[in-house]
């Protein structure tokens, strides 16, 4: 498992506690977070992992990148993902309708859900609940499990 933008390490720690045989790599761009929480310092917009992971988690990371670097990060996430990507990012619609602005970092690049879907769909198939299956994966999806056209 690869945890991108690990922050305080909640995803890493949960996986290690509940699935102790799982190999977990946690990365963050912040030197402070890496030193304090034990992550590798990596920038997903410029770093391409040398191996693929069955599960890649990227939660609340890409909103801090401009369009060019966000696209580069998505390409690197695709190269890193053998099977499943869990991807979460606030969109313009979320900022208008879902997010408590009094407790949310608003120093971000705001994009539409359509922008993210377009960029991610070049490499992944959306299956819901934040999950995206790598197009190169051997996972077989039933018709109702993805947004077939």
C-alpha cells in the first residue's frame, strides 16, 4: 500500500494495526511531517515510484497543486497503482455545498468534479466511494460497478 500525502499517518497506522503483514509506504511533501511521523519525503507531482502498489491512497492532496502539477501527480498515481486508487479531493461544488468553511483550509486550487473525472479517467475507471480501478488492472468489474457509457 502507498499512502500519498500521509500527514499524521492515520491511513498508514490503521493498515499496520489491522493488517500487520501489509507492506506500507507513506510519503509526504512536508519535511516536518516526514521527520515527525516517519514518512519518506516525496512530491507525487515529480516522483514516480519504482514499483506498483495494490492500493494507493491519495486523500486531500491534489487541491494544493496547480493544474499542470496536478496532472503530473495523476500520471504518477496511475504509474504507482497496480489495482485500486482511493482518491479524495474537495471540488468547487464541495466548497459551495458540503464543506464547513470555518474549519477547512481554503488556500487551494478549486476545480470541478468534471476536471478530476476527465484527468483520472485517462488511467482509471471510477467505481464509486472514492475508488478508482487502474485500467491496466486485472480486476474485472460487473456492469453496475462502474460508470459504463
